C-alpha cells in the first residue's frame, strides 16, 4: 500500500513537473528543491507520499468515484464500438483489395491469352 501511494503521488508529481519545468526552472535551487521533494516523498521516516496521498489524493478520488466509474464504463463501451468499427472497416478494405486484385489478375490473364493468335495456340502440343 505504501508503494502504491508513492507511485500515484510520484506520477502526479511527474505530470505537473512537465509544466513547472517550463515556468519556474529558472529559479535558483529549483532542481535541488525538486530532488529534496522526491527524497521526502520516498523516505520511510517522513512518509511524504503517504501524507500527500491521504490528505489530497484519496479525498479527491473518493468524491469523484461515481464520475470515474461512469467514465470507465463509457470508455469501455466506446472502445468496444471503436474496435468493431475499425475491424469492420479493415475487413471491408481487405475484401475490396482482394476483389480488385482478383479482377486485375483475371484481366491480365485474359489480355495475355488475347495476345496469342490462334496459330500460336494450335502450335502448343496436345499432351
């Protein structure tokens, strides 16, 4: 549980760090403070990740639990529908390509046979 709390808080930290690096990385000792913060999160003595998780992350997730569940159900349904849509589309494209290839190859074979004269066809030995 402790590591789960750490990784969730660390993931949130990494997501916000992307933007804060752009905005305040010019501040003196920014990288040192950031490293100290990560050590504070990780330390078993300070239990920073557990503190932040219990104080901020868990209450927010508990308040939004129904919204998250609804979003997950909707996303699963949309994912299934999208998979079916693209699957059908892919099968249609493959079938169309196969029919076109067959039609082109049949046309090429007919054109090749038309290029032979009857004299050429009679000269083929009957075996």
